[in-house]
C-alpha cells in the first residue's frame, strides 16, 4: 500500500519536529512525491547527509510503501 502525502509529512515531522515541510504529489498517482524540509537540524551538515537523514526517517519503507521521493533540504533563512 502506498503512502499518502499526509503520511509522508507525519513521518518527516516525527524525525524533525521543528521542520517546515511541503509535500507534493508529482504525478498525481500517489507514488511519486517531492518534499522540501526546512530545519535548523541541517545547519552545518553537508547536503547529501541532510537527504540521508530524511530518507532514514522512513526506515525500510522507501522503495516499498514509498515508491519515489525527491528530497530538497535547507536551513531556515
């Protein structure tokens, strides 16, 4: 069963409670999503590691329940 945009946001929020999160269904099919996560947690951390932290929040669900997720991360302005 695929994850909804709301489930994706809840999963990210559990890992990054302070984050501003936007989730977009890219194809309208419930399988291909993009998200932007803005969090102070990312300050001083290389972008690749920031993305890994987001993917890690999903455990083994990426590629199964969550088919595709494009991640954009940044720190607050």
